[in-house]
C-alpha cells in the first residue's frame, strides 16, 4: 500500500502512529472532532521520533494549518502541553544516530493499537 505515508514497514508504522494519535477523538487545541490529523512536534523526517506517541498531537485540520503557519504559536502550545523537559527529551531522541528498526516499531505500535481497541 502506497499513500502519503510511504510503503514498507516505515509507512506501516507511520500509518499506525497517525491512527493511534487520531483515536483521541478530538482536537487538543480547540476540542472539535472534525477532520482530525496527526501533528508532529519534531519533524517526521527524523526516524527516532517519527512514531513516538509523545511527539504528536491530535489536531483538527484548521488548528494544524494555523500552527503550521504560525510556528511560534505552535511552540508556545507545545511547551504548555508537554513542558520543556519532555520537549528536550524529544530533541535528544531525534539526534540518535543508530539505525532505526521499523519492523520492531510496527510490532510495538500494533500492540498499542490492540491494547486500545484501535482497528
């Protein structure tokens, strides 16, 4: 399956991650349940944080777009929600150099999805 997330285990892990994040069921900024998206704190380009559940918010498309256009607002929102300590833990994880095991990550996320009843 090829889509905006890609193919192979990396794409599967990314899809699972987004599904788990969106399963919250409401925007963490405004509370709506319309058009929910997975909004990353640290860019998706970094393997070690790409599918960390602490590295994403469930946002509606409107809030996600607004934060994308206003990164200072997103930074303030992030610090308010997770705090500076957690943010710098994400930064440290982002900077890891060892190879990331996407097959293992798929298994981890499948287990989380099962535990939460997400299909």
